[in-house]
C-alpha cells in the first residue's frame, strides 16, 4: 500500500496546516494509533473433524424442535417429576452458584478494563498544617513568629492514558474472552450437575422396580416355604426341602433390605444437587420407569459449538492470543495526558478566590530503556501460554469425540444385549412355569424348583440392571453431545 494514500498520512498532513486542522489531525492520529494491535490475527486452532461419528449409523439427526435443541434436554424422558427436580437444581445448586459468582467476577473485570479506555476525573481537597524552625529562610514564615502555617488546597484533575499500541484494547479483549470462557464453564458444570441428577433419578426408579420384583418374589418364596412345611408335617417332603425353601427366602429378603441403602444414597445425592439437606427431601416411590428415549445425534463439526467445555477451551485460546499483544506493547512508550487545576491558600476565608488559582497541563511519555530481558521473557511466556491453550483445546475436542463414540457404541451393545436378555428372560419364565407344574404333580423334587427359581430371578434382575445401564448411558450421551447448549446463542458479547 502507498503510504501517501493511507488515512494516517492524511492525518499527518492536517498537522502541518492551520490551528483547527492541527487539532483535527492530532485527534485523527490518536484515534488511528489507538486502533493499532500487536496481537496475532486470531484463527480457531485446526482440529481433525470427521464427517460423521463412526457409530452414527441408524441415529436420527437433531432438529430445532427437539427438546435437546431447546435446552431442556431432560424433558426427552417425559417425566414431570424429573423436570421439577432439574428446574430446582438450576436455581438452587450450590456448585453452579459458585461458578455463577465466578462469572460475575469476570464480568466486573471486563467493565473495569473497558473503563481504562476513557479519561478519569479526580477531585481532591486537603488541609495541611506545617511548621519550620526559626532559622528558615522562607520569607513567608519570617513574619509568622510561631512558624506554623495552614494550607488549604482543592484540586480537580483529569488523566487519560492513550491506547497507542492497543495494550488496553487487547487487555479488554482478553478479559472479554475470559468472561465468555467463565460463562461456558458455568454451563459445563450446570450440565454436569443436571446429568448427575438425571442419572441418580433414573437409577432410583430402577431400584424401585427391583424392590417390587423382590417383594413379589419374597411373597412367592414365603408361600413355597409354607407349602413345604405343610408337606413336611404330612410326611410328603423331607426336611431338606424346608431348609432349601427357607434359605432361598432369607437370601432374597436380604437382597431386598440391601436395596434400601442404595435407594437412600441416590435420594440423598438428588437432595444435595438441588441445594437441600437430605433430611428435608424425600422422593416417593412410583410404578413407572421413564422410557429409553430416541436421542437425536448432531454432526461432529457441531460438537465444537454444542459442548460448553470445548467452547470454554477455545475462548481461553482467544484470551491467550490477546495477551500476546499486551506483552508486545510493553516494548513501546506509554503516552498519558493529564490536566490539573484548583485553588491553594493559607487562609480558609479567601481560599476559593481567583488569585489563589493554579493549573497545569501536559503529556507524559514513558518508555522502559533497559529491563535485562524482562519484556522479552514476558512475550515468550504469553506465547507459551497460547501454545498450551491450543493443545488443551485440541485435547478437549478429541476427548469430546471419544466420549460420544464410547456412549454410542455402549448403547448399541446394550441394545443388542437387551434382545438376547429378553429371550433369556422369556425362557426362564417359561421354564419356571413348567417346573412348578411338575413339582405340584410330584414328578420332580423341590431342589429342581429352587434352581429354576434362582435362574429366573437372576434373569429378571439382569434385565433391570441392563435397563438401568441403558438409561444411564443415554444421559451420558446427551451430556457428551452438549445437552441443549449452543455457543453461538449463549456466548453473546458481555453486556455491562
């Protein structure tokens, strides 16, 4: 570019003309210089993004009408009580409150950085009482036998650091990026807490179903024990059948008791996640387990905007990039303008009068000539910090891809296993029905019945455990996809 055609050159030409032109030219120069920046041009760090997830075959694509896309991703499970619990978490969770306070700190720092771009106005008033010895040569004290003097002072001052090299602007940019990273961190911890609550709730509901299963099984085993006891008294069955029936009953009763503390742990965890003491919260049993949802899948490229931890990592890269410009600006002089004026008098009665006025105005240019390599070391440090944040960003992206792939394959494997488990459960139920009929007919002994009952109960509980695993994995997949969060919408410019 021809320098003679640049706006800066035209501003310098104005400085050589009349007084009005010189003032205008000076203002333009300040404005142009303040727009300078010494930080590298920012570009999102390159990452290898696949076209689609390896395990994405058979999954539907997310649409704006989905509950996940609207943000309330937990609504996909269709449980109103769960919706209420999560809403309480959103407003009362103490871990989220900590990150919210951290975000407000970052916002305040942004406002402070923005204020540095403007002049500051100060008002100072003071009264000084001073004395000097009799041998002082001061003529003002020669007529004062006591040597004591009062001084009243009032001063109004204006100071302004002109951002010649973009140091203040880059500091503002860095703080804005850090504030956005803090907002994304808050979203990430909220998503994590929501995910934990939903997982705890779903596991608690499966435990309720396991409790009903064991209660029904205990009732059936009690009937079997009574029947064997009656047969023993009638001389039809031996004592071994009674002992086997009692052992089976007591083992199942112990399993039922064991569920109580497991349920209590999930209930207490839900209470704490909602910001309540466990003693203040209880969750009644229900007979419904939320159905396994159909989870809409986003593209890998969308994951960069859908996961708050990835967005936070990128904003930290942006902040580190701006800090490079701040450190480079230390090589150049700082220019500040100051103007002070006021009144100073030794008498309070005529303090604010025209003869007592004073004023001063002038620029100050400060440049560090030698610092033994301190500025160079700071530039090297900020560049290294930038490289570190880039590596952290790329690792966060890779971890995000890995988590999604892991949960996708986990749900696929669970789905295949559920088909086989259901076939095994159907066979176990049919085998139990046939075996009980044979026992009533006197064709087999009770030991055969016990073995088949144990197998049937094991299959029932395995099916419930598998359902629990599928529900938990579905929550983890939704969280790995970023829940309902969107960086483009959530990370708007920080407002005052």
